[in-house]
């Protein structure tokens, strides 16, 4: 995701200097948002997989 964030910044600078167009900037921003959404989904997926694994192993702590 860091690479996606880095690619969005030069695109904004290129647009400011007239070296790029709005389509390039919009595409870079779309890729950044998609990468951020994928990362958030991966974090939640990992959390729930860990809960399922602990349940299967019988090590899940239940808080009442």
C-alpha cells in the first residue's frame, strides 16, 4: 500500500505542472482507495480467522 500512496503523490504534482491529466490522477487515487479498502478487509479477515482457529483449538477466551 505504501507504493500506491507514493504513486498518488507524484500524480498530483504532475497534474499541477501540466505533465499529467485528470484521468491519471483519478486512476492513481482509485488505486489508493482500493488498496486501503483491501488492507482494511485483510485486517478483519485475519482477526476472524484467528478467532475461528482459537475456537477450533479450544483456546478461545469467553468474556462474560
